[in-house]
């Protein structure tokens, strides 16, 4: 049974950390511990699950100077010396350079999850050796293709697995009493790449068209961008249509009150919030060129994708979602939940990831050129996810 030290560099409760929480309860045949920053929301959730914890990662130091990365690495080293793992598993590959000196010093393999498009270029700049980085896990076909665009990563084995997701919903319970038929949610960090500014403009378009709606915004973000959005909403006369709820840990409960979810990101590696929308019986909306979010909506035929990244196209998509009939909503939500059952079932996902980690521990030399650089889903994992992905 391999001992796995999971390294999580942020420790918030965003999509990456929520995926980790769904994983730790189903990573069988492994002894696990988590190294993450102290005094972060994730720490409390891991303690609730009785997961062994080393809160020693210095938060955000991996994003700064080499000296500060070294300080962060010292925290990971302390955790590794205490736990004595067989493999380091990075919940976010953006901390690869922090984990690398620890892996070299202790002779450990690394397996990393790639959850952000920018981490593909980051890893390529690091020029990883397959002797040390024994595998990468792409959370969508969009991420897989991004990784394969870099020749520096051609010798690294890539596995394609959609994230696990634990559904709490009753079957097809879309029309709960508290659902508001004109309410739309927007969930995630409030930053420019998430394109909440396009949503503000779209609400302005809907107001001019006489469409009655309100928008719940769940998440926090960069102060300057948040203030800019507030000014833009005031200028468009729609400030009263937005309710900012901040970061919440009961996202599904809030989504159950909404008819639709707007995910207007320019690029989205996967969009766990799409899963949460299906769970809540809420229709997701995403830009067709966004990558992972549009990929899973199209694969499941369970939501609305709009073709142009502009406010009017988004407004049209929101209006379409708000006017969907009961039968069409039922069909979409049913499709989405069926897709999750086939692709995100936690026990099969845990078995797939455990197989990847065991393989990393067993490998002692780089794979030869005929095998290295391939893309695969672990055998007998029962989790969908092929090299070609799904058409969008």
C-alpha cells in the first residue's frame, strides 16, 4: 500500500480543493496525508474527515521568488520527513517547483494534477524529467490538448480523468419550492479571466429587452476588479439586480434557488461548478470556446453553449435558459447527472488514481520512447476519459 503525501498549495475551497475533498474519501489502497497551508478553510474540512494533516505549506510562496519557493519547499520537506511517503501527489501542478527539491532530496516520484491552462506552460518551462515526474493527470480533453502542445512534455505520461464528484441531489428534483424562475447564479473567483464583466453587460442587455432577472454572485476576488464591476453595474443601471454573497461552502444549496448558472469564462479547464449545477437541478450556460466547461456540457448534452464571447450572445443564452420549459430542463439535468455517473463516480475515480500512483512508485527508470508521452486512462478504472476527448 503506497504512502501518498498530497500537496495542496492554496488551501481554499475553490473547485480544486473541493475536488480534493471528494477524492480523499475514496482513494482506497493508499495511506494518505495532506500538506497544505495552515489556517485555511481546507484544514477544517480535512479534519472533519479525519485525514492526517501537515499544515506546513507556506501559502502562495510558490508563486513568488526562488527564495520564497525554497521556504515553501521547507514546509513540504518537514511533512515528508514526518510522513515518509512513497510518492508526492500534487493536487495542483503549479507547485511543481516547490515539490521538486523535496522529491530529489528524498528520491521520490511525483504525480501532478493539471487543473489550469497556464500550468501546462509552467511545467514546460520547468523541463521535467520523466525520472522524477512520473505522470500528469489532465482534468479535461481541453487540458490534455494544452499539455500535448508543448514538446518539453512529450516524454511525460498523461492520464485523462475527469474529477470525481459526490452528488447529493435527489433524482431529478429540479423544481424545488424555493427555486426562483428568474434568478441566475455566477460562481467562482471574481477575476478578469472569469469574464464577470461580460455578465454585467449582458444583464444590461436583458434589462433593455424587458427581461426580469436577478443574479447571485458567489465568490470573492481582486479588489480592483470587483470595484470596477460595481461601477460598471451602476453605470448600466443594473446594480440592484446583483446580489454579492461572497465565498460560500454551501454552493449547491444556493444553486437550488436558481433557474440557471452563468459560467462566462474565456477559458475554463473543467468547471466543477457545472457539476454542482447539474446536482442542484440548475441549467448551466458556458461560452462554447471556453474549453472544459463547454466540453462537458456538449458531451452530456446538458446545458446551453453560446457561440461568441460578447455580452449580447451571453444575454441571449441567459434568456433562453430562463424560458426553458419543465420538460427540457428535466431532460438536460437528467443527461448531466447520467454523464457524471458515467465519468465522475468517486470510487472508480479513486481506483483509477490509486493505480496511477502505484505505477509511479513501481517505475524506477523512464519509460522507453515507444511508451513515454502516451495518453491513457488506467486499465479497468471504469472512468471515462479518452485521449481524443469529446467533440465540442
